[in-house]
C-alpha cells in the first residue's frame, strides 16, 4: 500500500505517546499565556533560583567565549567533576572516562536503552514508573514488563517478584530510588537482596536512576547498587545530574557512570544525535559539582517541610489519600472514591486544571485512579493549590 508522505510517521514513533508530564506543563503554560490563573504542580522542578556561584560560572564561560563544540561525552573538567560527585555523593568510584555527560538525564537513559535493546528484549520496570521509561523502551523496540508495586509495600519490588519476572530475554531492570512519582526509596538491605537475584541472571543490566539522591528525608547514607555491589558494576549504569539538586532543569545536564563498553556505546549514539551538551551548561555543572554543597541540606529541609504540610492537607481532603514519600518531591495521590464522578483519572486531572491546578493523572505513570503533584513549589502557591483542589472536589 502506498501512503501519503505527509501522514507517514515511523512504526517506532507510532509505538509511543508524547510525555504526559511535559504535555500537561505545556498546557498550563499556554493557559497562563491566555491570562488564566494556573498553578502548575505538574512538572518536577525546584522553584528555587539556580545558586549564585553556578550563575557566575555560566557568565564567566560566556565571557571567555566558551561557546564552541566540546568533546561529545562532555568536557574533561565536567567528567572529572562528575566522577568526584559519583564518589563523594553516591559512593561509586569510577574513572572520569567511564562518565558521560548528556543533555539531561533523559537523554542518557534514551541513549543507554537505544544502544542496547534489540526487538523483543524485555525491560523490567517497577510501576508506578516515571512516564518516559516505558516510552523509551518501546521506541527502542523493547518490551515493557510491568513490576507492579503498592502503597502498602512502600512502592518497592521484592526479590521474589524480580526473580519471577526475569526470563532469558530480560535485558534491563530499571530502578529509580528515590523514585518518581512515589518517592519510594530502597534501603541498602533491600538492594542487596535484589543483587542476590541479579547475580543468578548475568544477562540483566541495571539502570539505577539516582537523580533524586540528594532529596531523601529518611536519614542515613544514600544506597545504590553500583556502590553496594562492586561485583555488579560491570552491568550497572547509574544516572545522576544537577537539574533536580541544583535547580538547573533548563540547562539540561545529566551524567551517567557505568561500564566502559556501555559509556562508549552511548557516546557513539550521542555523536550522531546532539553531539556535546551545551558548553555553557557544562561550565555551570562543573561549578555545581565542585562548589559549595551545604545549601542542599537547607533546600532538602524546606522540601521536607512542604512534604509534611502537603501530605497532611491532602489526607484531610475527603476522598484523597497519600502515603508519606521518603524522597524526591512528588506525592502520588489516590483519588479512587472520586472516580465514579469522573470516569477516569485523566478526566479528573482536566477537571482540576479547570479549577486552576495542573497535575498529572496517575495513569501517565502506569498507576490508576489518582494523580501526581510536585511539591517543589513555594509554600503560598502550594497552600493555594490545595484549597483549589479541595474546592474542585467538594
Ligand atoms: N522528571 C520531571 C517530571 O517527572 C520533569 C518532566 C519530565 O521530563 O518528565 O516531572
């Protein structure tokens, strides 16, 4: 059959849907441009301004005409700084040559999966999951295997669940701790138990997305597989960055550390895609990784206070409930009692948008009957948003 060229998209593209976090945020921006008063709790980004020393580093780079191509995998200075970050903050000791810098963590994940998946390869993803994981897997021709988790189980998978899901064609396990959208955070003891399962299945790679590591509210050191189990380091790729920690989402810098073969494979793809990440953003990220880190504790405590206020307010609204997230800055809210009125959670999210609050339906994350909010907004906006949600559901 001959198609009209203007209507032809690839099979790979037709397998995926647009990002629903980004779609809702774009919608909120468009409504605001029309003059509507919309509070956006749909996207996860800190409302704090980027730290002054990072701004200065970007200005200095501009003044120094640091505006040319850099090495595809990032400048030597940034790869060194990122290696320092992996060792200091995540306990992962890795040479700078096994670090790649990308245009946001999302690009690193995209390249890792695209560089390793063949059609039919299975990828295990605990749900609720971050919106882009399954879409990237499907785009790359992989098969998404859902590992459902529950609020009662802390939104964490068990070793038995992992063991039962692995087949000879399993290629990846995606772990995100602290997790988006639930805040689920794996303690070391649970990661060690998952590692025991993984040792029995050498075909399985692990993508450990640790982008929210600085935002843990439970105390103790951050636990991550590559640090806990050096014997698995040859098949663990750890994702980190400065977007969430240093309020630099728009600068688009993510970093990944992993085995040499995989980092090279990702670099090969990156060389034909974006090439290097933006030079000025890289200069800012060097300052973020090597500059003062103590303000991160103040920021985390402000997020903790917001979390506590938001969780209490949500649980006081009839028909809404949320567990206390251990990390990140999202609440996954159950709204099942309201579902008969709306039909599905997308309709509920649109209803809330009509009442001036942008949220993302739980189904975007492989969940159901609820919605996610980000509490990375200032206290007054959060309080206003929660009143609007209460009125909208009354
Ligand atoms: N990761 C953030 C979120 O989930 C940013 C938006 C996105 O890329 O999905 O809101």
